[in-house]
C-alpha cells in the first residue's frame, strides 16, 4: 500500500502493469483514502488514476491543499479545515502571510509525476 500512498520508489514501481496498479487501487482505495485521503491531501494513486478524470494534475505537495480546494473536490469538512488554516495564516491587518513553502512553490513549476514517461 505504500506505493499507492507515495507513488513508485527510486527503483521504480512494484506493479508490473497499469492494470495491476488499477486492481490494487480498486482493492485498497477505501483504506488508502481513510488513511491518506483526508485533510485536503490525496494519495498518489488517486492523483494517477482519478484526478485526470476530473481534469486535475498533481500540483506538488506545497500547493495540494489550495489546488484541491479551488477545484471543489474536497469534502465539506476538508473545506472548513482549509478555510480555518487560511484564517489562522492571515495577519491582523487582513493580509495573508506568505509561508516559506508558498514562496518555494511560486519560484518553481510543480514536479512531474512521470519518471521516464509512465507514472507507475
């Protein structure tokens, strides 16, 4: 299940084919989403197999929460959590504080999921 969560490791995928990946995702999707598909985050298998059908591409870790929020794919609970985080990150004068992660995100393009063409 680790690969469903984090994606393939440095040595490549443990799955021999996309069909094997899809079968594993079908079998373990509920558990993966319960463990790692909350708090405005999604497992990498979700990004690979479900996000494209929604017109979404992985924006990188630092932008994931706001990207999913703006795309309207979060649960009501997750949306409320993101909004609370935004309120906590706002300064008293109403301007948003820019975090180090946000500055890094603005400086570079999101990393690609692809490693030599295929994701998994």
